[in-house]
C-alpha cells in the first residue's frame, strides 16, 4: 500500500515567519510531487509541483524534494494570514500512473 | 484558460431522485477525474477518464455512473444515493498520457446533500 504521510497539525506560525510543512512517502519509485492549498469549504488549488531532487522556488513558496530520504517539504516565507489553510501533499507513484495519492493534510494557521 | 468549471455549485436531492453533476475544461487536457471529499479528509478518487475512456474505477458503488461525452466534458450521474454520500464532489483535469508530471487542476466542486 503506497502511502503519503503528513502531520495533521494544527501548525501555528506568527505572521512574517517561515512556515515549514513536511510530507513523507512510502515508495522510492515516485516521479511527481505536488502541494495543494485548500481553504475551508473550497476546492484544492495547486501551488507547487516538483519532480527533481533539490529546491524549487516560486515567489514566497519553496518546495524541497529528497528522493533518497523520501520526503518533500514546502516552505512559505513571510507568512501572511491569507496563507491560513490546509495544505495537501500529493504523490504520483510509479510511471504512467494517473492516480494521485494524497496525504491527510496539514492545517496551517498564521497568527497576526 | 486554466479553469475547470462545475455545475451546479450546490445540490440537494432525495434518496429516490436522479441527478447529474457536470464538469467542463477547455485546456486541451485528455484526462479527467471525479473525486469525493468529506469534511476534514483528503480528496478520494472515484473515477479517471483518459482519452475519453474509463481507465480507473475505484470500486465505486453503481449508484454513481460516470460519463465522458467528449474530451472537454465529464458527467457524474447520481441515482438512489444514501445520506452518507453527502460530500463535496470535485472534478479535476490533467494533460494525460505518460509524459510529464500530470498536474491536476480542480474545479470549484459541487456540494451535494442527500436527504
């Protein structure tokens, strides 16, 4: 059973600080990794995708992937109250697999 | 245009009703998905259509019947649902095929309540 694990939180971070969200996955043969943000009552919104080891930066967001250790993380710099949401980690296991496996999500609260 | 649209936004139905959820995308994507999401849970995959053919059915009860009339449209037909089927139903689309990361983009969802 391929799994994706996240700390459910809640994770509270002061406004302006760095929020760090972590995700581990069970299968070394994984190709694609995604972070989604979901506000309460809304649908998931794709904020980052990462496919290679290392860091990928997009504005205030940085995704970090370490395939050897089987973890992917999301850093949010200069956290804003509008970043308060549930963050879902998703992994596409294997090759040619149309299915995404989601973690249970981490609820992030930014404290003004 | 990176938008996936879904109608209706909200739906209330009785257990004997028949209704349909609709999803549309104009991104040229060839894979489309139905998910079910309960409160405080991650999305749960129901069906995948790839190049207009059903490629994944996650053992969904037959009271849910998907249909893909063309590459831009996806329907979910509902019949004889149970109150426990009340949830947010999400449609998503992705480029499809074996190449690339296959980023999935979600529509806004249909909030379904079964009485």
